[in-house]
C-alpha cells in the first residue's frame, strides 16, 4: 500500500510539473479553443494542484 501511494504521488508530481512548464504547447496541440490564454492558465492551475497533492502524499508517506 505504501509503495502504491508513493507511485501515485510521484506520478502526480511529474504530471503537475509537466502541465506547469509545457502548458502553452499542450494547449496548442490538443485544444482548439478561441482563448488560448484562458486554457493555458487553467492547465497551469491544474498542474499546480497536482503538484501540491503529489507532494502532500509523498510527505505523509515519509
């Protein structure tokens, strides 16, 4: 159980950081929205929350 939660925390951190740093290319490639700035902001916010959740999971485990 501990290893599974560690794996989930690490994956969450990795995806969160990926969403934060590569938000604009991801939005250009996968979404065809009119306002790309709004979509980029939303993706960066999602990445931030994933990073925080993954960090808390890892912090609680160790």
